[in-house]
C-alpha cells in the first residue's frame, strides 16, 4: 500500500490490470447486487435537481421505483445509494439493445446536465471506504468482470490507468500524477493511460 495525501491505496490498484468490456459483460454491474450505487452526500442533492432531465431516458419500471422510494435510498449500513428495481437493477439503468447503460451519463452526453454519473460508478472497480482522516482505495474483484481483467491484461492497462479520468475527477490531477510517478519508478512501469 502507498499513501498519497489523505488516501491509502491498495497495491492491486496499480498491479492488477482491468479494462471494461461491455460487449462481454453487458453492463452487469448496473443490474446485479444487493444495493444500488453508493452516493456521496452532495450527490443525493444533485439527483433530485436533475431528475426531470434524466427521466426521459428511464424505463417505466425505473420511474415507478424512483417515484415510489425517492431519488436515493438508505442502505442497511445507513449510507445513501441509488434505488433498485426488482432483481437488483439500478433504477437509473436503461438498456441499449441488451447492454445496461446509465441514464445519468446519457443526459450528460447530450449536454443536459453537468453530472456525469455517481463517482462510485465512475471509479469502479475501485471502491472507497471513508474514514475520519483518510480514504482507503481498494480493488473490488467480482466474477462479473472476468472479461475486463482479461482485456486489461491483453492491453497491459493497470486499474488506475483505466480509471484516470475518474481518479482525476475525485482527487485531482496532482494526486494522479503522484501515483503515476510512483508506479513508474517503483515498478519500472511502462504501461500507458488507456485514454491519455
């Protein structure tokens, strides 16, 4: 593990390889699980503000779930999450052919909002645990992402390089550059960002 600023970063984030393969997984992370996407306190306020702009991209079952349970729900741990529709699908997911996609991201791509998607989704497969004085960043391994691991290995792209945009969004360019420099020196790493 290494420490950068107020973050504790597990080794797997720079030693393991990962590149999403939506054709293989069909966006399974948006439709599987016991809880929706973890949300920050700030994001819980944003969801209500942008709901009408996101609503045109939602399925009828999603609209019913959101308008019944709210824009977000409390999980068993007391933290906020996106609501789910039956069978574990995030209420903000829709389908483009047979691939689960994000309605937040669709509205963002069309220039309707400034909110791309929950940062927890943007950062996946990194999961953040917040402590009083620091954030712990860990690599979440899930059998649904086997194709992403294979693709990451084939392309030689470490987790943190695949997630450059999301990590810069969360912690800033200077933080990312420090992590990047550490990995290059400590591991003589010559891999490149997927989208420099």
